[in-house]
C-alpha cells in the first residue's frame, strides 16, 4: 500500500475541489447571512452560470475563467430582479424575518427552482454539455496538478477574499453588514434597507453565477439542467458548516467537504464518502449550530 | 416617511413590468428556438392509401431524464416504419397493411407508464407493443403486455433481470447489459492474457450489471482482476482517487465507466493522475462523436462497446454468409430515412435498436402470416434473422442471444469498429498511448 | 414554607455572566416585583424559572420539587406560566382559540375543544376582552395582545404567574386600567406572581416585596417603600441611562 | 375554523371517495389505472400535510419515506414472494420507524435548517442504498406480479380514506389546537404547556407511516423500484407543490392539490408534456407569494358560505 502517496494526492485534489465548492456556495452564504433567506433555487442559478460559461465558450470562444466576470455582471442584474420579485414583499418593514416569511420564501424559491430547471430542460435539452478547457498539468514529483483546477482554486479564493474586503473595507459593505446585524441600523446611517438588501442579494447572485462558470472546469461534460439538484444541497451543507454570514466560512466549509469526500474515498467506498459528506450536517447542527468556525 | 413606501411601490411596479416583458421576450424567443432547433420533427411519411392499419403502440421518453435517448429511439422507429410502409407494407393473408405508430411521451416517469399503456391498449386498441426506453420503465410496462396478452418488443431495456420474470410476450432486440464488455475481454484474452484489469464504474443499475458481469467473465476467461470499484452516479467531479488506487494496485487495463460524462471524466483524469493504461474500454461515452472532439488526442485508441454503429457492415451478403434470412433496409437506406427528420441529428445505437424492433415485429408478422398474438409470439420465438442492426434470435426466456455487440476504437479521429471479426473496419491498436 | 424557591442560580452566556448567585422565595399568593436596569438579568432569571433556559449552576424548586431541569411545557404542568415580553399570539387563530390552547394543554384536565372554548370565553371576559374573542389574534392592539398573554397564562390553571413586562408600552390610562385589572384578578384567583417590570409605578403599587438586580446580582430586597429609599438602588438607576419612569 | 358546525367538508370528501370507488368498479382498468396514481398522489400529499401542512416544517425530503416503502414492498415481493399487501404494511411500519428515529434528531432544527436536513438525508440514503446489493443491482428491483389492478387501487383508496379521516379528526381535536399553536409560535406554545417535541414527532411519524404505505403501493403499481427515480426529488417537490397549491394543513387541500397536479399532467402528457412542471412551478410561485392558503384559502375568501364550510 502506497498510502502516503495516495493521501497526499487526495488531499491536494480535495483542497482544489473544496475551493470550487466554496465559491459555488459563497453566493448562498452572502444572501443567507445578510438577508436571512435561503434560496432553494440556488442550484438552478449555478446551473445557469455553468450554461453561461458554455454558451460564452461556444459563441465567443472564451474560457470559463474569462466568462466568470461576464456571468457576475449578469448575476448582479438577476439578483436585483430576484430581490424585488421574491423577497421584497416579505422583508420590507420588518426587523427580523419571521418564520412565516421564511416559509413563504422557501416555497416561492422552490417553485422558482422547478420552473427554471424545467425551462432549461426544454431549451437546452437534457443532453449534458461541457466546456473544453485544458491548459495542461503541473507536476510535483508524483503529484500531477491540472492547471485548470489550480487556476479555478486560486480565483475562487480571490473571489471570497474580494467579497470579504468589500464588506469590511467599503462604505456600502459596512452598510450591508449593518443590515445583517440590525435592519434599523441601516436607516440610522441614512440608507434605504430595501436598497441595501437588494444590493446584497445581487452580490450573492453575482458570486453564484460566477461560481457556476468556474465549476464547469470540474464537470467537463456535466453541465445539464438538473445539475442544481446536486450543487444546491452541497452548498447548503457548506454554508451550515461554515456558519451563515461568515465570509471565510464558505471556504472552511467547502474545503472540509472537498477533503472529506476525497479522503474518505481512500478508505471506504465513494458512496459512503458522499453519504458522510451530506450527513456531517446533522451533528454540526446538533452540536455547533453556528457553524464550525468560531 | 410617507413618501418612502410609495417610491418603493412605484419601483416595484416598474420592476414587475420589466420582469413581465422579459418573461414574454424570453419565452417567445425560447419557443422560437425550441421549435426550430430543439424539437425533433418526425418524418412526413405519406402512408400509401387503400391499406388497413396495424397499430403499434408504445410510450417513449421525449422529456425528462431519458429525453435524449428517447428522441433518438423514436426517430429510429419512425425511420424503420416509414421504410416498411414505403416498401410494400405488411402483407398478411394477401392483404396489405400499413404500420401505424401510436405513441405518447411518458416523461421518463414510471408513474405514467401504466396509465398510458392501458389507454394505448384499451382505447387505442394497439395490436402490438414496443417497450419504453430504459430497463426500469420496461419493467413497469412488461406486466401490462402479459396481462393483455400482447407481444412487446424491448429495444431500450438491457437489464438482464427483465428476462428472469417468466414473461412470455416480452422479447429483447438488444444485447443484455451483462454482455457489453465481452468483445473487449475476448480480445484481451486472445492477445494479452497476462494483463491485469481494473474495473471502475458508476453505481447505476446498467453500469453495475455490465461491469460486474464483465469482471466475472474476465476471471472465467483466465484474466486477472486487481481492482473493482463503483462510484456514485450523481457526483463525478473527481475520480482521481480511484484511478490512482487502480494504478497502485498494478492494473494494466481499465474497463468500466457509466454515462457520457463519466467516460470523459475518466480519460481526462488519467492524464492528471499520470497513469496511462494499456487498454481502455468505457461504456456509452466512447461512441459519441463529442467524445473525440472534447478530448482530442487523449481519446485516441480508447475503446468501447456498442450495440450498433452506422459504420457496422451488416448486409444481405453477410446474412447469406451466416445462412440466415435478411429483412429490412440496408444500413445506408436506414440512415437515409432517418436523416429526413428535422433536428434528429445522426442516428445512434438507440435509433438502431429501436428501428430494429419494428423490423423484427414486421418480419414475425410476415412469418406468422397472422395478426394473432399467439402466432406472432411463436414466430418471434423461432426466428433467426439479420437486419441492419445485426442478428436476432431469442432464448427461451425472450432474452436476445444472437445479436452481437461491437467493439469500437477511436483511431486518428475516426471511430473504427474493431471486433467482432465479421463486421470490423479495422483492428484493435494496442497499447493506448495517452495524448 | 415558600412555594417557589430559587437557590444560588448562576448563568453564563459564553464568557458573560448574566446571573450570579441569585436566590429568591415566592410564598403562596404573594407578588414579588423584580426590577433592575437593562441587561441586569431579570428576563434571564424569569426564563430559567420557566424552564426556557437552564441555569449554569443553582436550583429552582417548586414545593421542594426540582424544576430547573424541566422543559417549559413540563413546568407548566407544575403550575407555572410565563408571559412574553414581546407578545407572541398564535396569529393563525382567534383570541378565544389562543386561550383554548392554554386551557387544553395546561393543568386543567379539560381535554376536548368545546368545553375548552367555553372556558376560554370566560377567561377572556375576566381580562375584559370578551368582546374581542372572535378577532384574529394578529389584528389585536398591543394592549390587547398583552392581555391575551395574561389570559393564556391564567388559562393554563397556573398558581404562579411569571409576568415579563406586561405593563410596558402602555399609555397612562391603559396602565392605570391594567394595574386595576391585575389587582382584581389577583384578589379573585389568589395566584402568586413574579413581576418583571421597567415601569416602577406598576411594580411598586402591585408588589408586597421587590427585588433589585444589577449586573446579575441582587443588590437589594425589601418592601416597595424600602426599595425606593435604598442608596444602592438609587445609584444603580441614576448610573444607568434609563431611570425609573 | 368553526368546530360547532357539522362536518360538511367531511361529507363532501366522502362523496368524492365514494365516487372514486364507484368509478373504478364501473369503468374498470382503463380508468382505474389512471385514478390509482391520482390516489397515490393524494396519499402522498396527505402524508406530507401532516408535517409540512399542519406543523409548518417544510420537508423537502419526504420522498425518503416513499422510497423506504417502495423498497420494503419490492424486497418482500421479489425475494420472499410475499403478498404485496404485506409489503405495503411493511413499508408503512418502516416509514414510521424511520420517521421516529430521524425525527428525534432533526425535529430539533427549526425552519430552514430542518428543510436542509431533510434534503441531505435523502442524498445520504440514496448513497447508502447503493451499498447494499440485497436491494438490487444498482438499486434496481423489477418484479412480476400477476396484476389485479383493483387490489392496489382499493388498497391506496383505503389509505387515502384513513388519511382524510385522520387529518379531519386531528384538525378538530385537542391535538389540532396544539399543532396550530406550534405552527404559529413554537416557543409560545410550549409556554402554555404544549409539548412541541412530542406533537412534531407525532406529525412526522404519521407522515412517515403514510408516505411509506403510499411508496409501497407505488412500487406495486409500477412493478419495481430503481434507486435513481426512487430518491429523485421530483416526488418530494410534487408533494409540496400539491399541498401548497391545494391549501396547507386543511382536510380538503391535499386532495384538491393532487387533482390539480395530477389530472392535467396526465392529459398534458399526450400533448405538451414539457409544459406540466413549468406550470406547476409557476403555480407554486404565485401561490406562495400571493395566496398562502392555496386554492382552499382562495375559495374561502371569495365566498362567506364557503369560508364556514371548507376545512
């Protein structure tokens, strides 16, 4: 048994996979943390992001890394519209989101997820497609690292760091943070709560759709209308692991999940690895409901 | 404070209006795009007049999980039916009939199967049945064929378990899943008996059946299996763990896979883990032209099993060599009829097996010279023929026993049929060299 | 023998000590006022007694039975009921249905809805809300919602009421009205009550005894008169930004 | 709700059920093979109504119980040659037992956390099923039963009847008061003596019981079970859609929702199958945002007499 070699490899791939998981979940985290709403249709917007990268590659010939910013701009607009269409009615004039409003947003975004995924099946067919992007591999001894995965991992961390800097260091960012703490506080600094909430939602969507583009590197032909059904639950687990609203929580959660999936596979079946990756949510919720990050 | 909510309401209205306009534009554009580029349009096959109809009923998955395979199958059925009707129809007792298709979309859902088949049987009065696409749906439909005593031909259900239930009216046209890798293993046995094999497959029913049967068959044939592993069909981001483990286990050759994405992922990740197996054979993916486009050099010399390829060369002459009758269109005639349909693309093996099902049925009706279920059933049981899809003969359970899978290999951008010998357009090239 | 006792109750939230060694006795039919500046631990103490939170250390007993380790709904069975500082009506029901829930699940042994609803009507009249019994709970005014909280607590059949700021946020007339109502109810039902209150006037006129908390510690206990003149209490209130109303 | 009124809703529902029974007997297989799935849909809608409709805990993973029931029946029938009725019973019992075990843990999570926990459980269960070759190669079991279509039909008919009666009873009894209190304000409910943990568990277990039973009948009617479709979220989503459209928590809403979701889906299938899930998705969005009480709520608001009669 060349166990060490195997484990180093698994760790490296798990970390890179974890990075892309993180960025995919990060958009959900922003919206959940600030607006306190869980978007059940999150997976569908990842899927749209992935298709965005696919079509941009098909028609404009650009790589997923280049299509991420384009997606982000589209995501901003989509997120803004999403806020006013789905959340505004429930959130306006409220200090905290009530359980009832939470149910309404759950149900409404659930309907949206049905709608989008089925529309996508009609328009794109169930035929999986993919983006061909392969800039080569990097070799460290026995470790071969695909450059595409490495680039994506780096960009993912940059995106998360970027949103963190934005929220910490800019005026709009601090207003958004104020909103997440206390809605009335935003009014005290002279901002309209709805504007702040819609901005945060738009930011979340931008990250989500950019993440969808980055994800295409890992699913060379796995872009299909139903892919959201896998990545939405993964995102839920990651955000709960890291703690909603903690910007670095996405990274911690994503890396945990990525490493968990790859490392458990080294010792048990892949099915058990995936089952464990999902089930880890339960003990975390029981023992550390605020996430594993302090 | 009064002004604020009103401003918001105005903005909300504006956004709702924009959203509605956007929805209208998107759905209008989407519908246009769908109708012109996505929706398959069946052949406008003019039915020769003055004939009665033989109604063949079935459901097919035009939406849902199996929509791609279902659409390809339907196009194959349409092509075969059109060929029959344009080439003399079906003659029973001196009377000529047209084949008329009566089908409904089952949306890939088993809850639609029994209502739809019941209505096909009791209201539309279909005389013969085809099974739906996929083993699961076929399993749901089969009891209805038994209950109503109608012949049903399975073209998309390859699971061996369908044939263990004692159905007397259900017959398979395609090779069962358990035989998919036989060609590859036979070739390895003949040429590289010392190779150690690794199996890595998706955990869905079809891939598991195929790979488990193959590894058993390989051991029987005296080959060594050093690695055998299944991975979840739903998340295939990363198979490098398993590939490394297979390499570490000392494997020379790699067999397995699952769906299209799986095959692609496996070949892609081989290079990233730095393993170059000598021989690779993967389910489903390899036969797709995209496979080579996506992978480029890495696809070269990858092999895979196929029920049928447009390049296989079954012909009336090969039927004569085999000493069995030929029925139906030739390869090129079938492709020709197939291509008359808009948005149908080029035929895949799903089209081939589905088209063959209609041909087998019509040939059996000819042989029986009757439309009676019992007579046709007996005719099918005793039939051994060749169509463009290959041979047809069933065993006592109704399972296909004569049809042979083919082994294909990408060779310099071309998909060559490399086994079995009777239909080859090239020979297996060994070893695989990577990109 | 006092009915309700708390002994050396302490509570930590993370690193913050919200309560330090607090003890209290609530004899039968007595009204004990609990005052203190914001964040002094009044609500925490009430929550611990009601079983909403568990103490870090210390004991709460009712007729010498330990209740601090019980869940809220079990504590209700022992005859303790707590109102909420921010009223939490069941907004999907009418006022009488709200009260009927308490009748059905309290310690009254009324298990079928029809008599429970009749009983609810009676209790609503008692708190002078008889005319509003069929109103959906979320359409009630703040004062009515506070009364509904009180009605629900009474409806459980509790012998001890834990009242968390039931007099806050009322206009002077409403306040007068509420105090009068409370006195009348207390005379009729003879419950004992632990009244947490910001509104000093209400506490002083209702309570036989008042306890003052500051930063989680009891700084004074005594009759309303003594408390008003206690140096430490005056200091605590003057020192805080929110002196007694 | 006005509990002094006699149960007109109940009479109405019984008339519908009697009609469904008569339809199957009179028109035979052609009609009953369609209606059996309507009843399965209705049974599933009522089962999720116990937890999501009445208590307000959104269960995206209710398909788990359906899958448990399906595998229970398929395993018993296929490997042990058992009577399918026994399989349905086993599915129900297993559904109940799993609901008890799972509920003890995840019912402690509120709101969206509960919803997410139900999602991950389905995915985990799917992966675990594939670990057991006993549950078929790749989780696929196909069996051959000489179908007497009326037996599964009346089995599921009976299940729906029990569900309706139970829903109606629970809504009007003491337990119904407690459940509605939990749905509105869980903390306030426990402060008046309601035990949320116990009532939630009862609701969840009823959901598991009937979900398992309906899953059993489903695999009975489709002669098998396959892991992919069995754990597909589609059914979870349809169940939720049915009660959201029909009216959550009510006695009549789930049946109404099942009719709205299933009957058009059947007729649309023969023309434009793609349209069906799209329409359901749109309906759910509209209902959730603008008509939180579903069709039942809409009818109640539109007419004073209906308001008193519909439950």
